[in-house]
């Protein structure tokens, strides 16, 4: 069994998780941490809410992608090690 397609799929997941992390960080850099409460700052409040929602959504996706990438990588490593162990135990 060739593990190369599975390894490539894991690498794609890893790249997507890294890109999502960069996107999440870029969103966080534009966040205004000042609380705007005045009536004249109503537009700023709606912008803060919108950005906070985007950051929360990106963070949720990032957590799932990192968890999926880690689990997939551990399973892939276990399959590889099992194959190496079985092939090493076979009589020649």
C-alpha cells in the first residue's frame, strides 16, 4: 500500500491550517480593542461586532483544522510505523 496520496492529503491539510492561522492573525491585527459606547460611535460598534464575529469564526475553523491535521498525522504515522514493523518481522 502506497502512503504517498495520504501524505499529500495531510500536507494539504497542514497548508490550509497554516493559511487559516495567518488569516486569523491578520484579522486580529485590525481589531480595535477600545470599547465604543457613545451614540456617535455606533458605526464603530457595528464594525467591532462584525470583525469579532469574523475572528471567532476563523478561530473556530482553525481549531478544527489543527485538530483534524494532528489526528490525521498521528494515524498516518501509526500506519507507517505498523507497516515498517510488519515488514521487518517478515522472514526473507
